[in-house]
């Protein structure tokens, strides 16, 4: 029922020529498998030669700063998730040294039932300050991306969504990404907003063994799902807010990803607005909820340039186009209201 993701073949293409054909792609809302995008990185070649040598290389770059890591018992079979009644997570979070994690990953290789180790979303310039000198996507610099590294053995990360645009690059091992468009939210059976593995709400469906009696609408989600299998040197472009389930398929996996916003930095996260709406709107009587919906449709989702023409431009205040000054004014109003 799933479909293969569209491919853009970046192999045998000069590095400085990749940016132009990808520029429009990276502003859009269509995922792509970017075949061979980082095949020229020295780290990709080194990882394919020897896992032990590559781990030693990363350890040599490491500056000693503790990082957060997920550690799962063999019983979870690599699936970072909840316990049976969703009252707690099925793994532990630790603050550890990165070189210790690398050592543990090497120890787990070849074991029939290994522990699962997972370092996720570690800021690469803080963790490995010189890594990006020779392993980077310089044509993304103008986007001012946040660059992170993900390291671990076989694992399954439940479907979740991120607001920024994302390029995820497979440096070592293999990854499988299963993507769903944002409108599939209702078909993915998403769990709590407050108790989450890593900050984002996740799908409660077990992709390896879906229970269609408990989650019948997941079959509809699968009809539009896109799958990309990444080998070392490949990357995937994940547009803003697309749901993605991520599997690390090898005994040792390294991924580097680039997140960037399409909007100004002074704009906040839509998640903040969602939480505020849960507090102030969701439980209103139906007529009041409809009145709020009308206000949101008019002030937030209305793209008609004539809608506010009846107000003199100099009197629009926070209704005018966003600016750092207007953003500060809105935040001040929110803080004043929340602190009452």
C-alpha cells in the first residue's frame, strides 16, 4: 500500500551544481530521496571502511561535553516507546560521555539481543566541533540551519513531526523513513502531548505489527505513505510538519540532519499557539468555539489582502506584517495575560 518516494539522483553531479536544482525543492512540500547527496563526504568513506576506525575518529573529534542518550533493554527490541499503559516510557534517559556511547555500540555488535543505544539531535558543532569542516552542505548556509548528529544501533523511532524543513543525511548504516503528509494526523493515532519520548507527540501504531482492529484508520494513512531506504551517502528531504517514522537498520548508524525555518527567527512555534488554544478554547461551549473559529479564520488563516483595508495602515498595530518589534509587543501582551 505504501509507495516509493520520488528520487533526485545527485550522484556523479558536481557538488557546486547540486544547490540550484534543489533550491525550489527545498522550499516545497514534496519529500524526495536525494540519492548520493553526501557521497563525497570523507566521513561516509571512512565509515564504510571500518566501524571501529570511524568510532575512533569521532572519539578523537569529541571535546568531552556530556550528551543525552536513550538506553533500552533488549526486551524493547529497539523500539523506543511507552510501557503497556502509557504511564511511562520503556527506556531510560542518561547524561553520558559520547565516547562511552561509542564504546558501548561497538560492544553490542554481533549480539543476538543487544541493548539499544541512541544519541538523538546532538548539536554537532558543540559535540564534534571540527566535523563540519570537511562534511557539510555549504549551499545550505544561507538558510542558517541547525545541524545535528544522531548515533546508535538498530532502533525504531515512532512517527512524529517537526516544524522546520529537514534534510536527513545517512553517514553510516542504513535508515528507512516512512513519511505521511500533515493531513494524516487523525489516521496515525497520536499519543499524549505532555508525556513524549523526545518532545514531540508520536503515533501509537506499531509499524512492524499494526493492529488494524485497534487502529483501523491507519490503513488509510498507509495508502499515501512514502518510503525511502537510505544507504550511506543518501539523504531525504522532509518538508515541514510531515510525519516520519525512522528505522535504523544496521548495527551501527550515524545520521546528520539540517533543520531550517522558512520564517523569521522572531516568530514562535505553532506548538505554543496549540497549547494556548487547548487551555483557552477547546473546552468552551460550542457557540463560543465557533465564534473563536471565525476569529481565527479571519485574523490568522485569511489570505485576502483586502480584509483589513478598512483600518488605516498606520493604525494596524499587531495586525500589520510581522516585524521584530511587533513580535515583542505580542509576547508582552501574552505574558501580561498569562501572569494575571
